[in-house]
């Protein structure tokens, strides 16, 4: 899963770093450079996972700009906030994520983090503290950073089967078969909505079965919710998370605002942990705070302050919801158009979120890039938002010979 960090043969005493093995550059970031240097006018970028508008831009949202203006006028201090970050941000966001009732639970504790990645890492560090010998089970496939985040924190990682390429759906039977063998006390990492990279969705009934399994077998769900509002709607996309939190004594949730508020580089996220009792939640919180102190001391403020201002200002909140609905509609309209454009792409219409995985061999991915200027991740993952209704015919024409 990861390259060796230490070379087997240290090169000598004079270079203290000689024992390090060179690490490969991030493949998707490499794709950005290739795309940038491609001079062809009809090139299509479906690689990097950011939302794109019809003109190919990843704009700053109106509500974000307006909140930034307010902050500029009204912020009176940049003094430290503390390891929990902006507490009002976390409280307001909890209502959006967990719903009114669960957000009030004194068994749930939440803090601001440095993006969804920071939330995953902070959760991993907590697991290392409470369950040093447990294993985190991740789906095959999953977001490529999941494995490294847990491994770097010293938490063992194994995979469960999730996606059936032939039917382009969740292979729920295989998933359950693998999870049946997970040891009590282990952790299952689940994408709350909009699975990255497949877009495949679990039904409410299937989520119920997962909740039952966690309860019966004493497994801890660790939910990664990075695309709330970009699938079916804010409440719809949080339904599985709320269902698991309601059904189980303990659960962990890593959250990202970087997609649904378009704040990517500002690194805005949150970690929530549900414990069996308020007293336990208070102890969990003290541990989260001490771990955050050791990781980044305090999370960066600006992005979370923007989200707070949006959520506490009724006009901005309403406008953000409109903008989010527009983003969602754009993605889902592209899904519908892709599904109608070729019989082998019909599955894309049933999936949700920004991504789909095309059944392509690695050499077909390279051929599409070289011959047609169509860029996608090496595993055939496409960012649907990189398309437009006018570019779909060229994309499907380039793809069809490889299907
Ligand atoms: C499934 C998933 N989880 C977490 C993240 C991390 O998001 P952030 O940029 O907020 O760290 C991403 C980002 O691509 C993601 O796709």
C-alpha cells in the first residue's frame, strides 16, 4: 500500500538522510502538470477531485466571498483560539451534519480540524490511543489517502471488498462476507455518501444491516463524510451517518467542508466522536484536544471562520444552500447525460457524488490521454464535474473504443 520509507542499504554516515528511500510524487498532482502542458484545444481534465463550473473554473462561492468581506470588516483579533479551533463553527456545523437533536447530545463531542484529512488523522491518533492493536478496515477501492493516514498514525489497515466492477454496484454480499470476519473492537471506515472513487451508494436497508453488524460484533464505525450536499441533498447525504450515530453507542465522524463550501486550500474540517456516556465523551474530548495540540497545536482559522459566518448569517446560509443545490444539480445533470450517452455508462445515472470509475485497463487510460487529451486517474476514476454537456459527446467518442 505504501512505499518503503527507509532504504534497505544506508548509503553512508556523512548524509544523515541517506537511509531515506525516495517517494513517488502524487500521481494526480503529476496529472495536473501533464494537463497544463498539453497544448490541444479540446483537452478534457477529469483528474483532480475539485468541483468545476460549466466554464471549467473552480470558483470561490458567492456566500464565501460575502463572508470573507464581513470577516475583513468585523474581525478584531487574530489571537489564538486553542486546539479545538472555532467552537461556534463546530456547533453550527453539527446541526447541519448530525441534525438538530443529535447535535445537542452530550455524548457527542466535536472539534475543528485541518480539513477532512486532519479529522481522519486526529481520529486515527485517538484510535491508536484507545485501541492500539485494532485494525481499521477500508473499502476496495477507496480514497488513496485513507490507507497512508492510518498507517502513518501506527494503526493497522486491512481491506474489505466493496465494489463490483462488472455490475458497477456495491457487492454487498462480498462486503458483508469480509466484515463478518472482522474482530470485535476493530474499526470499519465507511464513506457517509458519494463514495470516492466509485460513486456507488448503499441503500438505507444496507446501512441498517451494517449498523446491526457493528452492534452485534462490537465494531466501531468511522465515517468519512467529505461530500455532504453534493449527492442528493444535505439531509439525504447525512442520513446514513445519523442512522449509525442513532443506532450505536460509539461512532467517529471525520468531516470536510472543503468541497461543499469550495474551500479546498483553506483546510476546513471537523471531527466528532460519540461515546457511550457524557462522562466518557468528556474524557474523549480531553484526549482529542491533547492529540490536536501535538499534531498542529491549533487548526487554521480563516476557512472555519468563513463557514461560521455563513451558517450564523441567515442570508448567507440561504445563499450557500442555493449554490450547493446548483453544484449538485450540475453534477446530477451530467450523470444523467452520461448515462444516456452510451449503454455501458448507464450505471453512472444511479450513482452519486463527483466521481465514477470507468471499467478501463491502465493502458486504455494512457491511450485516452495520449490520443484524445482526456485526463483521468490511473484507476479509471473520472471527476464528473470536469465535463460539460457540450464536451460529453467528444468524451464518449474517445471512451467508446475502450469499453
Ligand atoms: C473521501 C475523502 N475523504 C476526505 C478527503 C479530504 O478532504 P480535505 O481536502 O478536507 O482534507 C477527501 C478529499 O478528496 C476525500 O475524497
